[in-house]
C-alpha cells in the first residue's frame, strides 16, 4: 500500500532514547521514556530481546530505524530488505519506520561495475538526477511498507561539487513529490554547519516542518579539523540550540536521544534527556498552561508549567505533499546511470584508493576514507569479537591496512572472513599460537580448509587481474 493510502495522522511520540543492548537495563529504568528507537537490521522478529518485549508490554512505542536500504543509491531498493523491514514494523506494532537520505553502496548492474559497500551513510548529490532517483525509490519503499516512512537528513564530512539544490530545497521537493515524512536530526544540521558551512537556521526556515515525524539529538567531537557525528559523546550546547530553534517553529511530535558507543552511566543519560525536555519546553511557541493534575505523556513534564498543546494535524494535511510527477521510465533509467557512475566513482575513491573524482576536496576525502575504515574495523570487531582477541593490539592496524585496498562488498560478516583470509594468505599472524587460533576460527566459519600454497598462488594471480572492487572469491 502506498503512502497516500495509509493513515495520515501524526503520532505524538514524546521523549525517547535509542535502545541498544549495552544500555537495555538503563533504558528500562529511565523515568519518563515514552518510546524507543531500535536499529532495524539488529533485530530478529522471531527472537526479540527480552528488554524490548518488556518495554512493549508496558506500552512503550518501538520504532524501527533502518540503515541499509540506501534509498539514495542508483539501484532500486532491494525487495528482500524492504520485506524484512516491513515484517519488523508489523512485529513491533510500530506506527512508522524510518531510514535515511543517503547511499550505502554503489556499482553493480546499473553501472556494469563491481558493487562496493560503504559500511556507512554517505550523502547523495543534491541534483535533479539524484532527486528523481530518490523519489522513485521512496515510492517503491512506501508501496512495500505497512506503515508510513520518514527519512532522516544525514551528517556529511564531504560536499559534492556543482550541486543544484540546497538541502532544504532538496528535502522539500522530496516531500512534495512523495508525501514522505521527515526525521530531522539537529546534530546532523550542526555537523553540516561545521563541515560544510550550511546555516542550520536557514535550513530550518526552508524545510516543510509540517511533515516532521520526529527529531534526533546526538553528540560528537572534532577530529582531523572536522566535526564527527559519533553518537558516542555528550550532546553539545550548539546542538541543543538548534533543537530550541526547531521547537520554536513547530512542536515536535517526538524527540529522541541517540547514543551508540562509549555508553555513560544511567544518571548521565537521564541528565541529557532532562536537558532535551527543558530545551523543548522553553522553546515551544504559543504556550498553553496545563493545570495541576493534567497528565503529560510519560510524566516527562511536570504539571502547571507552560507547554504547547499537542499539535493537531488533520488527516488530509500530508496529501498536499503528494504531488507526483508523471513517471518517465526512460528518463529515470538514464538518471540512475548518471547517479550510479558518480556515486561509484566517489565510493571507489573512498574505499578502494582510486583517484578522487574531479571537484572534490581531496583532504576531506581522506578524512572520510579514514572514518569509513575505522567504522569497518569497529563493526567487524563487534560481529567477530574473536578477531581482536586473537590478534590483540595488532588487530586494528592490520585491519586498517587491509581496508585501504580491499573494499567491502558483501556485509560485515563476510568482511571479517575476507580479512582473516587475507592475513592467512600473507602468512600472518607470525605468532604460531595466534595463527593456529585464526586458522581454527576461519575454518569453522568458512567451511573449507585454510588457504595453502596453491591457494596463495591463485590469490596472487587473482589479485593481479581483478578489477578494482572485485571480490577474491
């Protein structure tokens, strides 16, 4: 069912936090949590974590947040990924699902080149071609999902040359043409302000805030001369200031704190949530006094304080944002090819060491490349924790050296296997005990014997002839 055929009422979510296994107990104990968001790809619908099951049983809304659809990529959305996201939305009883305005892979049939994976969200070019492709991909996703879809603006370390639209113009037309909702990440607006000189206030002024589904708030840090949206550090004051600006323009249906690493104590999380509540309350426009005894969602805000009345959005309002252009299959195919070639050239430069495409800041590409490799190393260490245990302090430098020339092509678990094979083929690790452990690990997961002399020769031959981005196997 497409977006225009779904229920249109916006859900008053309240104040929430990103649920992660590492802070599951803290999330359950935090006061005033109205809802949680969970990374969709980390969920198995047949085996929901006990903590999530308990939260749902007590009435806490759970929203699945996808990171792998790559709706900004040149390919049409993968039907299997969409079906999996739909099943998770239904299993959780979610009122909506969310994803990103980003691409996460490039290459493949559209460009007749090997497919590469970024392992992270990358910005799409703000061009008419990219917008046409994104709109068609969003409509495909909307038709496959049982609930409304909202898309998030992303943080970027790099800027595309010769862009035709501002972010606000790009997102406004996306909403107008598809009826999709927006998840506005104020931390990402701050990141783009520092890294790309984009004014958050100007962006908010141009965005269709009547399409707002909810808001993300997160922390980061400055490194390599740029701001990194890490989700692993406290929320800085400038991000709260942007939240206040947004809340002064529209009453957000929901606000959520994201934290993905370096998890603090529950008391620190509670303090950050209190800062978010205070910021929204202080900034809300046209306050209405709620008297003593009135119930405020989740007990998050005390009675007898000025707060904004819940925003009443008529069911038909988003229909005004569903102006769909007549389909042009041939034109969209050509746009897909042009976008695909551009995104593949960029991603190849970032993960395979090919020359930087013309017009990009080479230094910034280096920062982005190192950030992608570092994220790969971190995620592989999580999905295959035995590798850092076996390799010890050698794990990270060895993985980063591998990542400089070996792009990821089939997800993190295959990446871990490929990394282990690369080490074994090159005769590492040198420590016999560590090598025996790595051989056993590789054999158990690869289902074959470790590479011997013949496999090493074949590897060298394949390396000499394979195209950039090609897989070894």
